[in-house]
């Protein structure tokens, strides 16, 4: 039924997810920042690491878990970047995002993610499949510069 909300004003059928814009500083060239994007073969898309919250899981904890699961990297969470909302098969989805600086790790392909790329912000904007994800690159740059 549409219009039915939970106690917090969100639709009962809301899909809750969280993710990070994973980044690192680079020392080669002119220096700067690289952003990690993940390729999901199921959707053949490039996006920021994200995923659904487990039962009673806090969004930031879910975001950090998803970064590790999808990229193999540990990270230090930073500023909250905002919330992205969209529909998935007619259901509302809410994804809360944080900036997260990579602190170490190694990627290994898995069922959800078969490739990762570390790109300059401009290249990441161009590679991201969904326009809504490009806004998160700008939010990250505002937060870490």
C-alpha cells in the first residue's frame, strides 16, 4: 500500500542502504585525490560502494561494512555527504553516504563486484553510470579539500 509510513515518516516498504565515496591521496604527478569506483556485473554499472542495511544495523556501520566487502579496503569515515533517494522496481530506496579515506587493503573480485578503479575526480564523474552518483563526487571534494 502506498502512503503508509513507519514511525519515522519513511514509507514502510523503504529499502535502506548506505555507502561511502572511498578516496585516497596520491603522491605521484601533481598529487591530488583518487576515488574508488566499483563495477557490479549484475547491473553492468560503475558506482560507489554501497549496500542494504542488515537488521538493526546503523547506516554508518553498514557503509563501512559494504566498503570492506566490495573493495577489500579498510577506511576512516569522514563527513556525511548526504542522502540519495530513488525508486527500485517501484519501491523507494534511501542511501546515506559518507566520505571515507582508504587506510589499507587489497581488492579481490567477488560475486557482487568484479572490478574496482581508482580514478581522478574528473574521470570518476565520467565513469559513473548514474548521474545522481556524480553529485557525490562534488560533495566529497567540498568535504576533503
